[in-house]
C-alpha cells in the first residue's frame, strides 16, 4: 500500500522534494534527504552525473528498526531509482564529495525499477533468490548437493549464486551468446564457471550444469517460449562448456601440484604472482580455487602481485580496444570536432567520390591546424564516401586530395563516436590544412571486393538457416576483399553433405542473378517482412534492410553488389570450432574463389603425375592405400624398436642409480615405441632390480610419452607411480595418471622431456631423503 512507500532525495534538491510531497502526495515525514554518497549518482570518474531520488518499501518491524531508509536499509528496501542526469563531474574527490564542473547540454532522467525486488515483495518471500523464477533452480542445486537451504549463511550464499548465475547463463545462451574469451562471451564463461565452482564448494563433483539449466528453462519457459524450443541447443552449449572446464580443472590441478611440489622442495611458503596469473590466464583456473588449494597445503599466495598483473592485462586490453577505434586519441579531441563542426555524413552508398571540407586534422592524437608530408594523420570531413569499419565489414581505402596538391593515402576508417567518421593514413605530398576543400576517392577495386564478400555472407547465412534451422543465426563475421568468414551457434560439426548443399544453393542463386536492393524503414516494418536482426548489433528506430531478391533479408548498414551474379563464384573452404558451441565457416568469393579452384586443379594434375596411372577420381583410394601401407610399415618398425629396447633391458638395468634404499632407473628410449611396449619394458625393468623405481620416456608421433613402474618397497616409502606421472606430464603440458605401481601420461612439449625427468627425480629424492 502507499503508506509503505518512502522516498529519498539529494540534500538540496528542493524541487524533487516538492514534487514528491505536493504532486505525488508522499507525506513530508516519509521524504528523507541524503548526501552525495547516497543520492548523487556518478560513474566514479569524470563524466555525466546528477542528483537522484530513490523509492523504498517498508517491509515492517520484523526486518529492522523504524526511521526510514536512513535508519535501516534492510527493513526499507529500495525498489526504484530516478537519476536526474544533468551535471558533469570533474577530476578528484571521492563518493562523499566530488567537484561539479558544469551542466550537460542534453539532460535526461535515467530510471531503474527493481523488478525482482518488487516480485519478492508481492510474492511475500525474503529476497530475490526465492521468487518463482529463481527458487526452482535454487531447490535443484540444493537437491544435487544435498545441502539444505536456510541452515547456514555461507551455504545459502553459494546456493543463491548458483541459482542466479545458472538462470542468467541460460538466458544469455538463449539470446545467442556463447562462452568465449572476449566481451559478452567471457562474461558468460565466467558466470558459468563460478556456478560450477560453487557447486563443487557445496560438495558436488559431478557434471551438474545441465540439470540446473533444465530447471531454469522450466521456470522461465512459460514467459519465454523460445527457451523451450531452443532448449536442446542451450543445454548442449552449457554441458560442453562444463566438460571443457572440467578438463581445465584437471590440467590446472596438475600445474598447481607441480608448483606446490617445487615450492616445498625449495622450502618456500608462497605461490608467486606469476604462477597464480599463469594458472588463471593460460589455464582458466579460478583464482579462488588456487587460493583454497594453497591453503589446504599450507601455502600462501601473492594476491597483491596477482591483482597487479590482472590490472595490467585489463589496461592493455582496454588500450588495444580503444586503439582500434580511436588510435590512442583521447575521445575529447573527437568530441571537440563534433561540437564545432558536427558529425560526418556518409554518402558512400551512392558515391565513390565526393567533394568535401576538412573539419578536423589530428596528428599524434592532438588537433592541429596543418600536417606536413610524411605525417601519420587522422582527418574528419563534413561528408565522405569512405565506409568506416563496422558490422563485420572492413573499412574502405583510397585517397583524399586537396586543391593545393596535397594527397592523403587513407589506410583505415573508423567511427570512434556515433556519426563521426575518422580517416587514418599518411600525407604523401603537400601540406594538409584544416578547413580546406578536398576530393575524397575510395579504392573502387577494394570496395567492390569487400561488397562481394558482404553480399556472399548474407547469402551463406540464409542458406545455413535453410539447411540447419533458425538457430543457425550469425554470431559474427568479417567481410574482407575477396574473402569472408561466418560464425554461427552449433554444438556439433556441420556434415560435409550440408556444406556442399549450402555452397550449391548459393552458387545456383548467383546464376539466377537476383537483384540486391536496400530500403530504409521502421523496425516494425522490417520485422513484418521477415528481415533478420543480428544479436549484439545496435539499431535505431529507422533501419536499413538489404534484400537479395525476395530470398535473404537482413538489417544491415554495409555495402553490397547490385546483383547476386556480380559475386561470380562462392567457395566454402573450411568449417571448424572456434569455441564452445560456435562454428566458423571461411570462404572465398569472386576472383579469389576462381584462383583457389585453379590452384586446386593444378595440384590435382600434379598428384596424378606423381601417382602413376591414377586418374583424378581414383586419387582418394590410391592415396588411402599408400597411407595404410605406410602405417603398416611404421607398426613393423615400432615393433622392431620395442623388441630391441626389451632385449636391452639388462643393459639399462645396469645403469640403475642407488638412492638410499631404492634403485632408480630414469631413461629416455628410442622414438616411436608404442605405449603398450613401453609398459612391458618398464615392468620388466622393475622386476630386474630390487626395490626398483623405473621412469621411461619416448617420443611417439611427435608427442612425448612417460611411463612409471614402482616396486612395493618403494611404494612403502611414499613413492607412487601416479604422482610421478602427474608431475612429469604437467611439465610436458599434458596430463596422465594411474595406480601406485604403474602409471602413464604425456604432453605436447617435446623440448621439456629432460626437465620433466629432472622434476620426477627431485620428487623421488625428496621422498627418500
């Protein structure tokens, strides 16, 4: 009811207080004034800010003391926030007091309704984790871990994290986001891994994400039917990510064990920041897991150093992302150009050349009046035919010429601010002056090659949706001169037959020479005509729809050919995985596709000459026969090597090194000995020496292998084959394991074999001594 509502305003915001009291009708005694820390919003850095007004709901005396939000924010729950975005924050200060240096030219109100908090109040539950859309997942997590909700605060927090993150992950995957290492994909990956990590902390070691996602779909499906129709894809992506993370935990644990063993042998007591960062950055090992495992082994962690390395990496990533758009130029330089001369009008759909006026010249990130020959330069124009990189399409290149003879070679075009197009290049002759008239000419050959690629991407996208269903929605692309790549969500490889069908379908429609046309219309009209909007792209009220005939229709701001026949030819080159649940197709178009097929034809003719008497259609069978013959010969050769090594076991046994009460044999054998034969040799050697520990290595098919055989006497001393292989394999960049008396493993780094054997020797000597 209304008498449960309280309001806060900024301490000197009389206007807001009067509106609440006189126009809305909130009693004066339920309107409270607060300072900057609570009721003046900013991002914590210089930029937009303003006073805010917040609405609270009184949950009653059971939740705390009287006195309004100032007295108790547990009892008085914030459900709505209104920020009057009208000021500019300056440098310095903290959340309690910071300088206001001016007013925003365009003021607005930023409002945020706490929908879930309102739902919690209406449903009469304690918090947002117990509302109907979340509680089902929380209960499932409780059942899977056998941890009862409401008995222990620490367990309750973990269960809430699982419920919230599983539901959010499900919604993100449903919307087309897939786990990855960048942007929103990385947010999703971290969220899912935190879910898995919390389930493990609660005692579940099983693969559980599928059950959690299933519960979340059941809870949210009635409101979002697309979750039910897409449940198979959502589940597959989630389970694939969990399986990948399980492998990450396995490999990361091996690296951790190796680092911990080295520390103990060196009598050190803390994991270095570099080691912790490597575990996190290279192996995706969660920091809190490293912290916990270190504590279990009585080790400390250089957390301060780790945070420093993380911040440095974050800063580098931000700088790289900014450099792509702004070339290390401060955005205030671009804003100054916009404030003075306005944005740039793109006229490149209709024109490849245009007369324009220079509105800004920047050298080394600073505005200048003029730039001389040899300068790397950024310039802005009032109108331009140059397309700025965006929507998957690479930028135009070309030249900008001044009437005084100066020429700028344009190598890149970006849009660091909405509506502002920045041309980057170098002054190849003359002096470039701000305000001068110019003629801007794009590189037509490059534009046409990129446009062919972009139209081809639309056509391949449509063909994949026909072949695989509506879930094969574009998740990323790059359109470059003569080539393109197309990413889409899929949990499995696309069959060769489907790829062939897609390629045939597209090329048939090139022969049909469909008209390609663009129309600007409202979003509703575009939706009504069946145009596809891509997830992650930003669209205004008016959108541009590019259609290939009446077949492929997409919202798109890029450049395209006039007719499909102008593509000439499309050739799909490859289809592969680029991450959990995401596949990538790479292709060529036009002259590049023709050249590729011409080279393939020459290669085919060469093979028919090498394999005498074989026709082109016989090559696959003839080559297969040769490969099988080679494999058979390699197997015979491997058997000979193994027999030779087995025959030499007596000589190897004589090399045994006495370490206290055990006889240690560590030997690198000839290459290409099969792992089964390695096992036989190791066990044979163990039987030949009393109290024996045998560790053997070889290189098989370019990868290092390790086996270890340990006698009962050595096991009693704490030397276990599984431990030896775990440390050795981790050094080789792989994994392995087994029992106390025998284990095997391997890795990928052949150059680390000597180091791996040294680490194993250290471990053995440490146990014996």
